[in-house]
């Protein structure tokens, strides 16, 4: 028989274990991961920690660290645990040409010099470089827009793998420690405008990793498609051709009620494709040319901002949509589309849903807030005049962060009333969308990755 002393000890240990488990579950923070462009499912939202309102990069106030990254790139950072991943393209030119701001012309920029396409892993706590890898070296196969770079695509990670996409220069899979697992040449990917054959703008669609698969959307003039690859081997699982209309949008994966699907924006062809097979589930047209915003999901709706050109709507599509759901002239809703905003002009930035509100910001800095369930306008406010906004907003802790191209970050209080909480200068051009992890903001500026925290 078990003695009373031993029995009491066993019971006491079991109680401590149970209580410890309960305490751990009660105080366990939300995941620290920001696995790709705009974080989980491109939502741009991370909760569970207090976030900073004010900082000063020059004086170091609320700056955790600042790490110089060579080259020129607009890719955002991806984060898993204590590791930060970022890409860049390094040439012999110490100051590559880049023109930001608001202007009408859109010329390309030839660079007939060798570029080194690199992937970096940084320590999230200190900014120390843990490893760097050269994925490819060569003269760029396409020109770039004068506001773009040759490393626009944000890497993706699932904690075991890191996938970097450099457009025509290839798709690369690494393990978390930087070992190259595979590489794929997806061909010549020219995302220049369809109406000007000799104008090239580069490539910008970021990959997504979900359940052991890498999903990519290539919207080009020559061979548009959506595809799935095995994240461990790089082997192709399926590929579905799409109409040849260029765009810079990244995909979103939806796995809620209704069919699991990868959702893509598109000029004349937005749509959803079955995750398992790539079969087209629904499609629609009715947007502007060369769309940039990524579709996002909230309130059981898919929000697609499709601007530039004659039409610039926002659509709220139901995930159960099927077939051709294109609206007829004058129609704003249907069984598949909850509502439509006709002229929001959310051209460059991916919109953001925080709570019950949808936030859309034009590249000219005009912010509009809408009821996310109905589309009804709540307010409209200009953030700044004469300044461009390309980076998409991110949010948490009741705050939204909008970074201008000049590097000023506008901190807005969420809710039905506009309230500017602070304006903070990064001190450098800021074209990349920031990331959030464990109460810290991570900005990718022209020459650095900067960690901001309370």
C-alpha cells in the first residue's frame, strides 16, 4: 500500500502541476509570430501587449535597436519567436536611385550591374545578425519602377522554414538556421503595366506558408498563375493559370467557415481558389489596373481594395461565393457580395479592419473610416499634405500606425472618431510595412531595421 505521506506528496504535486498549468494558460501571451506580409492572414493586427505611442530615433527614446542592412529593398520583415527575417538586393552602387513622393509619371529604372539577392536573420532582442545567405547573384532580369526595388517581396516563415521570393530571380526555401533546402526558377515575371509593353516595374507579390505549403500568386503580362509548393522540398503541388493581367498584390489564405481558399486580387480577375487543388471557386472583375492591395478577412467577409485607373472600389465578398460573381452596372450588392464602396482609391496600401471599423488610406494620405459590416462611412481625414503613403497600416493596443514615404509615422487612436496620438520621425525613407511582435514595432527603413518598444 502507498503510505499516507507518499499519497499526500503525490496529491500535492498533482495540484501544483494543475495550478501551474492553469496559471501558465492564464498569463500566456498571444503568439509572438508575424509570419509574413502584414502578419497572420495579412490582417495587420497583433494584440496582447502594450504598444508605444511616441519614440525618437535620433535620441534613442523607445528605440530597442537599429541594425544597418545593405542594399535597396522594400520587403517587410517576418518574425518567428526571437528571429527576424528580411531580404535585400545589394549592388555596387552605394546609393541606388529611388524617387519617393507623389508624381504622375511612372518610368522604369535599368540597372545593368550585378545584384546580390540576400536573406538575413536577426536576433529579435538585440538586432544582431544571426546569419545571412546569398540566394542569387546576377544582373536583374527586369527593370524596376523608380519607386520600387529588386527585393519588394516580404519573406514568409512557419518557424521551421523561411521562403524568400525575388521574382524573376527565383523562389528560395531555407530551414530556420539558413540551410538552403531548395530553389525554383518560376520564369520571367514582368509585372509592368499591360498597356505599355516596354515599361517594366519589377515584381512585388509575397509568398504565404500554410500547413506545409507555400502559396504564390504571379500576376504578370506573360504568364499569370497561382500555385502551391511543398515547403520542405519545393516540389509543385498544383498550378492554376490566370488571365494575363499584371499586379503587385500578395495572396491571402482563408480557412474559416466555408471552403478553404487562397484569395487573390486582380485587374479584371479577382478570385478564390481551393487550397487543396487550385480549382477556381469564384471570380469577378470590376477594378482598376495593376492592383497592389492584398485581400483581407474579417467579420466573415473578404475585403478587396482595387484601385488605380477609372474604377477604384472596395468589395466585401462572402467566403461562400461561387462562380462568376461580377456585379452588373449599377449593382452594389448580391448574394455573394455584401456591399461595395465605389470610389475609395485605396491604391497602394492594403486596408485594415480593427474591431468594427475598416480603415482605407489613399497614397495621398487621405484616410477614410467605415463600418466594416456595412461599408457606411464613419469619417474622412487627411493625415498629411504633399506626402506619399505606400506602407500599409498595422494596429494593436487600440492604435493604428501609418508610415509615410518620408519616414513620419502617424499614430491614430482606433474608433469612430479621428484622433492623432503622435507623429514620430524614423529619419529615413520608409516604404515597407512595419511588423508587430510582443509589444514592439519593427520598421524597415531605407537602410535599417529598427525595433521600437516601450
